[in-house]
C-alpha cells in the first residue's frame, strides 16, 4: 500500500483488517496468562519480599542489631545508676537508723527526763550535762537528712526520675521499632521478655530504696518531736549553767570586796579607784554619770562587776572613758542613755567588756573613738542608731575585737566602722535595720571569722567605694542569709576573696525577741555565730 508512515511499518498487523486485530488481542491475553503463571510459580511463603510477612529478613536483622544496642546501653546506664545510689551506703544507713529508731527515741526521752530533773540540782549541772548528750545520734540524723533530702546529683529523687525516664524510653523504642515491621515486628518475644525482666528487677531495687526512705521519713518525723524537746531542754539547761557559772564567778570575785548599793557609793568608788581595785555593784538600777579619772595597769586593772543575771543596770547614765587604760567591766547592763551606753575615746587602751548588755540607747550601744576595746560574750541590742560605732584615723591603728558578740535589732547599722581595724569571731550580726556592717573610709582591715550575717535590712556588709585596695575585709567560714539586698556591696576586688560564701538558715531560737541561739543541729558544723 502506498503512503504508510514509519509507525505503520513497525506495526503492520494493525492494518490487516478484523482478523489481524483479533489475533493481536488473543496474543496479548495468552502472554498475560503465561506471565501470571510464571509469577505464581516463583512466589512462595518464604520469599523475603512477601508483603504478608512484613519486612525482609535483612531489614529486620539490621533494625534488631541497631536498636538492641541502644536498649542494652540504656539498661546498663539504669543499672549503673541504681548501683551508684546503693554504693553510697545510704540504704544501709537508713535501715540501721530505722532498726534503732525506737531505742533512740527511748534514749532521747530518758535524756529529756534527766535534763528536766537536773534543773533542780544546779550544783551538779556541768557534770551530768555531758553524760546526757547524744552527739552520735544527732550527727547521724543530720548526715542522713543532708544526703537524702539535699539537691545532690545522684540524690534519691534524681535517681527515681532518671529511672522513670529510662523505662519510658525503652518501652517506646521497642514499640516504635516493632511498628515498622507489622504484623510480627522486629524483636522476638524472648528478647522483649528479657528486657522487661531487667526493668522489673531494677524497679524492685528502686522500690526498696523508696520504701526505706519513706520509712526513714516516718521515723524522722516521729523523732523530730523528741529532738525538739531535747534541744529545748538543752537550751534551758545551758541557761541554767550560765546562771550557775555567773553566780560562781561573782561569788569568787566579790567574796572579800565591799558592795556598792546606790548612786552615791558608786560615784565615790569610781572617783577613788586605783590600779587593782574591784568595784562590786549590788543588784539594782543606777542613774549616775560616770567619768573615769584613774587608770589601771596590765597586772592590776580596775574591775567593775555587776550582780548575776544582769541585775545591775546603769540606766540613763553617761559612761565615758577618756584616755584611760586597763579597765574591765563584767555583767553590767548599759541602757537608755541619751547618747551612747558607753563612750570610749581619746586613745584609751585595753578597755574590756565581758557578759555585758548595751541596749535601748538613743544613739549607739557603744561608741569607740580612736581607742582599743574588746567585747566578749556581749549583746548589743535595740539601740536607736548603730549598735557599735568605731572610728579610728589614718595615722594610728586602733583595734576593736569581738568574740561571741550579738549585734541585733539596731535602728541603723549593726556595726559602723570608720578607719578602724576590726576582728570579730563567732558572732551574730542580725536584724539591723540597714547594713549588718557599714565600712566607711575603708583604709583599715576588717576580719570576720565564723560569724552570722542574717536578716539585715540591706546588705550583710557594705564597704564604701574609695578606689583603694587597702582596708579590705574577709569573712572566713561565715554565713550570709536573709539579708534583703544581698551579702555584699563593695568593689569587685574586695568581694572576690569572699565568694563563694555560705548561705544557710541558722534557725534561731527566737530572734524576734532577741534569742539568737541556734536551735537546729548544724549540718555544716561551722560552730558559727553567737552562743
């Protein structure tokens, strides 16, 4: 035929009429049947690409090998985490405490009974007190409480949380991987069972720890009542001991000395005093201005002693010591002065106060101007301005020394230093309206050791900026807690050697009413603060 194109030449049967078309269709049908038969004979149930079985074996093997490594790694970490918690011997310590708790409760109760009985036997307080303390018990309780309930990296709560996260991760991983190869999944049942058996075993160990700690919490709560009573009784006992000691000291020092009983006798005794004299005040209130015209010596100081229990009060008296030395005060109360409870000035040296109280004075509890003063076992409370003001100069070095001093509830600063060298140890500076310590014209060293700076209205320590590296301050083993503005306000070079600092609530007995003794056992064992 004429006019056939290239395509028609390639498929000539298309143009052969009806017979050609039928023949082509029959051929295609036969070819399709033969292909289907061939494929049917090739596909068997063991063929790896059978969609009714799931993923090919090679894929299942790869998924299994890859993910079992992840699962085993997580299980090993969880087992190691559990073992690390048990390696700290917490469980043994807790169980030991729980086993002995009832015995210890009985022991504490017996101690309480003994202490209560002791209060009526003052003459034997010191001896029996030591026999009834239980430091081992208190140490054990404090140590366990600190380790179990502090924010440690591997504390119990952290262990439990990480264990729960690991369990959820393993379960989800197994489920997700199995879902990739439905209906039979990737992991055989024996492997899944072994994984969950391990999880159950680890959970059992965690549960054992949880039960022990819950039991410890129960006993700790039960013990707290006994311990609170014990601490309160020891506190009362210590008060009795102090009173006893004050009485013995007063008796030993005043047995052969005449006693001053009124303002006139006191004024005469002060005016006529000489080195080696002891002036004994009877209990009562004295309202007379005192000026010391005489001085003592290192070997023979002038000594003024108040009656026990702070029953000798210098009320509204102006006590001024000017250019004198070696004068000692014991057991006196300096109160309600129009200016300062005591003023020491004009290069006075070796002026000593022990077991004295400076309170409710209009300006300062004690004012020290270019002089040297030592305070021991003293309280400086509720004064209108600063509790202690000490001012030196840039030429001479004057020292203010304090040991076991309480400076609290004063209307401005606890301590105000101006060019004054200071060393305070085992003291508490708390609840003052502004700064705990204010350092002005800072060209002298101020050192604090084992002191508590707490609940002051501004900073624990504020050092005025003057651009000088002299006159820095140190706070070795001291605690800063609850100060409204923070621990320090000073140039960075003066702060850097005081940080990091300790922030720890000392739990005072009754700070609102001036009792700043520490009631709780101190897990830091610093022995800091006023006692």
